[in-house]
C-alpha cells in the first residue's frame, strides 16, 4: 500500500457496498469479496458498520406512508418525463396512500413454509416472524397485543411503560415492557426465550402464578404442568433463534432434531431412515432454505447415503 | 450476517447514529483537521464492532463519546505533537456527557420520525426510490422496472440517498428538519452532489 486511502473515499465505497449487497443479495461469493475489502483497513469496518446501521434503520419506514402532500405534483412531472413506467409508479404510490389508521395499528402476518419476515411495527417495535406462523398485532392506546395463532415469532419491544406489550399464545400470556423475546407455540402451551430484559408469563385462569423469565432463559409454559425455566445462556438462545437471520446453527443437536428443524422450512422433507444415525450429533451452520447443503454435509462427513425423491431426502447408513 | 452482528447494527442505528453529530462537534473543537475527524469517526465505529452485547450499556451516547476519545488518545500517542486545546477538550469530555440523555420511553416513535424526515428530505427520484425500497419493500430490480430506468440508475440512487442521509446524520437533527421543511433545499442538495 503506497498511499493512505482518505476517509471520504472509504465512506463512498462503504455506501456502494451497501447498494450492491441490496441489489444482488448477500451470497457467498459477494460475502468473500466484501470480507476481503473490510480486512484491508479498520476504518473500512467502521465506515461499513455506520453505513449499514443507517441503511437498516430506514427499514422502520415500512410502517410509513409514501410522502403524500408533495408527491402528486412530483409524480405528474415524472409521468411526463419517463412515460409508461411512470403510470405504474403513481399507481403504487396511490395504493400506499390508502393505508388508514386501522391498517397502521393492526397488522396480520401469515407466513408460508420457509418464509421469514421482519415486520417493523408502528410503535417502534420489531417483529421477526418465522416459517408457517400466523400472528395478529393490535396496537391500542393503552395496550399492545399480539395473538400468536400458530408458529413462532421474536419481538423487540419499544419501551413504553404506559402501554404493556402482551403476547397471547393459546392460554399462555407473555408480558413485556421494553425487552426482546420469542414465543413458539406448542401443542399445548408455549416456549418463551428471552434475549433482552425480563418478561412475565402466565396461563389464563392462573394469574396468581406469574413467572419471571430473564435474559438468556428459556421457559416452557402450559396449563397442564407447572412452568419450567432453564438458564440456557444468551449464546444458546441466540443460536436457537438463528432463524431470524435465515440460519439453522447446529451445535451437538441430533440428526433427528436437525431434520425436524429443516422440515419446518422446506417442502422436501429430510427423513433419517436409520435410528442409530438419527441419534448421532452434528455441528454446523446452514441456511433454513438449503436442506441440500445439510444432506451433502451429512453424507460426506458421516459416510451416510442419501436418496433424493420429489418429496424427500431419505438418509441411510452408508 | 450473524445474529450478534445484526443486533449491533440495529443498536448502532437506533442508539449511536443520533449522537454522531455531537461527537463530531466535540472532535472539531479538539482536533487538527476535518479529515482527521472522519478517520476518528470510522475507527470509533470499528471499536463498536467488538461488542458482544449491548444490554449493559446504559448510555450509548457516553459509550460512543468514550470510544471516540480512545481513538483520539491513540492518535495523539502516535503523532507526538499534542496541542494544549486537545488535552483540555479531552479532559472536558465529562461535561459533554452530562447533557440530559434523551427520554428512552418514546425512542421507537422518535426513530420513526427521524426516518420519516430523512427520507422526505431526499431529492425527487432518489426519494421515490427510497420510498419504494423501504416503505413498499420492493427490490431494486422491481423499482427499476416500475420507474422505467435501468437497475444501475436505481443502485446509484441508493448510493446518492445514503450519501445525503449520512451527511444529514453527521450534521445533526436540526439540519435534517431544516432540509425537510424547505423543498428548494432539494435542489441545493442536488447541486452539492456535483462537487
């Protein structure tokens, strides 16, 4: 390196990286290229963090309406300038403008298999909704409620002492003021994992027995049995919630557990045909929508044999 | 992106960026050149990357000031030329930190307002691109299609918009609301981009 790069040039490149990653998606090739660039200078890492933070912060805008008052004249002008494409743009803007108060404060989210959705809420909170989940968020002036009909979601709750945030999962209630936690429905009851702060949980009809679940803890709450709280540790909870980044991180999970995890996200199901094989444990990091990578890894490292059909990956002892 | 990094990025956007203008103001009072301010800011952000967890940080504002101060002290040690003013300012850091910290209760609401103002202040097509990307959630390819322009133009608008937004954040909230209040400011912003 002959000459020291200016801070301004670094800022410029960081912004170009953000735009490019947003356009092309973060695949392994691009990630390697980015890592190589970042490794060149500490200042690049700082500039990239800053640009990324500003860019991601704008995701909060998804609860806003497109600018209304001054958009119409602007749109007319653009329509003249760019012809056919402009019409589509104005239609989109008009549809966006129809968002009413109700639409802003009540949100229904229904995810398909394999879909993971980040939904910023109008109170400043964030919901990340996992595969095959149905939730309804209702932000009232005195109370914020989320009904989790099925599936799993993680919430980062904006602090507002005057407006508690309550998740209803069947008979289970989880209350937070400003904190971050996930709730996953079970056949009966729910699993609660806390990533920040403290939440309270109880069952409907048993309001005398409220349990407190803290940062790093996992609790199982159900009307049929006394609640259990286990201190899993923050890292372990983060690992279990890796789906928020579209990942499955295995760390000593059995192949059977891993398979059922992948099967939550994909139509083509992984079936471990051999019970002995199913009990083996595995360590690795995979994308939720890439069961094939897991199957390949297992066949390569454990000497197993895989058969791929239209509906399943069948895994046998090699 | 792993989860702890995602958390740091969100935390920086929510809790640190809003204080960047103040840190810059403090640095300008104590440092030699504007060029060096930018270096210090980048290195201070880089220090935040080593955080595993942010829940123990009661005042992100103070934390960021302290990170910037550590970078300045590092620079001072290397340069060997220490200006008296710098030393005074560094020692005066505690005074800066005593300013009332913003009320946390309405943090989410405030952040939303900030985002609204930042996007509203962008010049015409650039603002439209940001609205379609961030409010309507359309991918860049779809935005290009709907606006009848190439994907490269949209990607360039994303860079331009970031440049203006980061500049607004660097100058502070007041500059943002001023920019949002006067439409002709858009034109000036566009002119400035040329240099």
